[in-house]
């Protein structure tokens, strides 16, 4: 065995001996920030996570983690990110559909003492996103010390549903993080030796929730390991959203696997349970082989809690609130993937050297190079990516700037809860494969790239990452978005654009058009037209409802001028 391997074994033995038994503490819900200007300060701090010695940490606007940022679709927002770390950093808006210059990738560094001020329109659907540092080679160090926070986007479609949405009462964000603590209660970067799980920064936490349907926004904010969530009594819950938006309908389940970087929103019915305690657990013994947090293949490195089942947090059920949600919705939205016809196909191979290595990984045989653009595509193009994993462990694959849809997993139709908008997907080990489809709709930049990478942070930091540039359309135009045999173009109105054009396939003749603003006020109703002047729309989000001879469809158009 190598000295490095022996060193890791000794660290894990040490972590097992120092893992403490801690009494329960109340789980803290992050404070919120909203408005058109958001101030964030990255700073060092300390926090009493394990009683005894203060743990040195990093946080946004505080010692650990960061505030939850509340945004509305169509809103123009400016972030002022102040770097008080004494070191270079970045802040990545994980999951948000933004131009690469605003993405917060390794190409958007914030030097020590400096402020970065990106400004952009929120174009995303209602969902749970997050933010965290993304400086190449230092992402693990800065994130594992605590620098991350939630972003919650709301939109009119989600607002029209009967869902829990009272923040910190029946709508609660929860970030779950594996951590490695040493004998001095300090967080260390050796994520292979994780010995503790924190929920919103609390160990063995207690959360009070009312006896009704509640909404839990789950984020796996870990650097390395997977969670297989479930309740100790196999309590049924329903997933209503994945990374980038609502699912078509609630999906009933008793187990939910999330890899690092993934999010899910679930509804849990606690009706009739007032006064009871409900345990949310990690079912590590039920994770597939090769998923970090479960059993590893071929004697791969395992931490002290891997392949075990244990409680993550306790829910204490309190009295029902006024205007409680007590029924589950039956439908949520309609997800329509882009047509595959005419889409370009790319192949990505995840590999290890040597083949059985659990630490040295590549994408298409290459390590990340800041100066190398791995490929170039065009605005308006639809692409299918085939990603194959030749290694012995699962990898959560993340794409910046654009959501995608999962077309297949290991050649089969994905389960219902993977059919919504995604930005992280697990590529199963041992020649597992995933096919995704995405469209580069709104942004092009010949200089600044987007990233794609494994979201296990030690893998990312050591080069399991690539980058690509979205250039302008070679034809000078961007193909319209198709929905129900209709298309509306453009869907992003900027200065100088005058008209929106609506086209329909034969048999889908347009009969009527209605235009609404984001709060549902009608702006226009007209018969037998296929063009709308930009002066008929308001700045921000507009909804165009198209009535045809065979049905209706609703399109979202964002006006920035």
C-alpha cells in the first residue's frame, strides 16, 4: 500500500475514535435576503458545532453558511459579493440560467478585498437553487468550511398551486452536509474520511414542524457523499420538484437518493401527528454499490458512517397553523424536453488512471486546463450528451448555465422524479450511462466558457472538469422553441427587438392570442394574429397563451428593454 493510502486509513481510524455523542439542538433556518440589490460578504468565522472547542469556518454574511436569497422570475438583480477571506474566491449561482460572465465560475475570480457585482435577469422557473465558491483548486476548502447558501426562485405558475410556501414555517430549506472533524473539532478537507453529518450546520438537530403538509427543500451540499433519504417509519412523502423546477405531478416515494449538488422539494403529510417525533434518516445500506456513502467496490476507501443507517434529524410535530395545506396537488406543470431531431450528439467518458483508482479521474481522458476550451457550440443549438462512467464509483455530473432533461439512464427511461429540469445527474459506475438533452437558448460569449464537471469537490479540484464556449449562431438567427407544434420567437426581448412571431405546424392554426404579465393581468387579447409588438409587453416576465384549432399552449417571454 502507498504511504498516502496508509495515511488515509490512519485518519479514518482517528475520526472513528473522536466522533462525539451530542445532545439535540434546534436546527436554525437561514435568514432571508430579497430585493433588486443583494449584498453578500464572504468571511471567516467560528461556530460551536461540537461543544468544547470553536470550529473555524467560512460563511456569507456570518460565520457559517449564508442567507437564503428570495427571487422572482423576471426580476432584475445585482449581487455585490464582497471578498473578506484574504484569499481569492468566486461565487457560483448553481443552477441559475445566466450568461457565462455572470456565472461565478473559475473565470470570474474575486480577489482578496475586492467586490464582484454581476447583474442579470432571473429567467429560471420556480425551484431551489444554491450558491457557493467555485475557485479551481480551492472549491473544496472554501465550501467544506461552510460557504454556501440557498436561492429560492418563485414564479406565477408555482404561485397558483396550493402548496406550502410560508418560509421557515411549512416551507423549510435544509442543507445536508457530510463533514470530517478532527480531534480538535476542526473541519478538514479529507472528505473521504467524513465522520459527521450536519443539517443547516447543526449536529443531531431538532426541527419543529406543524401537523399538516409541509414542504422540505433538500440540498445535498456535501463535498463527496450521497444521501438516501427516508423516514424511520417509512413515512410516505411526495417529491414535487427537482433541481430546476416542478415535476409534472407529485411522485410518491419512501426513499430519495441525492448526490452532491442535487436538490429536491418534497411534501410530507404530518397531519394527525401533533406531539409525535418523526426521524429523517440516512439509509446508507440501501445505496447502490459504488455510491459514496454506501458500500464501495473492490475495497474502496470508506468512512466510519458509510454503508450504515442513522438518524439525520428529528422532527417534532407541533399544532397545525391557520390556513394549513392539508391535501396534495394532483398535477403541477408540464415538462417538455426539446425535440431530438436534428440535435448534435456529444460523447463524454469518465475514467480513472489507473483503472481501479478512486482518486484520479478524467473526462474524455483529459484533466481541466483553464486555458483549454474543450469544445465550442452555438446559441440556439440543441445537443444530446451521452455520458459513460468507466470508473468504480458514481459521479454527480453538473453542467453550468443551462438546465437539461434526462432522456435515459443505463439505456432505460428515467424514473418519474428524474424527468424534470436538472443540472446535476448521477452517472452510475461500471459502464453506467446517462443521456441528457439541453438547448443553448439565450446567451453566447466567444471568450467566456461554461463549465461541466463532477460535483464531488475533490474530483473537481483535481481536474475532473471541462469547459465549453457558446458562440453566436452561424446563421445569425436562433431557432425558435417548439411546444405542442407551436413556436414563439424570440423568448428574450432585448433592446432593438420589435416583434414576437408565432408559427404553427399545419393543422394547428392560431385562432387567438392572450398576453398576461407575471401577476396575471391581461395585456392583450387578439384574434387571428401571429405577431405581437414588443410595446404590448411589460418589462420582466410575460406569458403568451396561444389558442389553436387543436388546443392551447403557454409560452414565457422575458423583456429586458
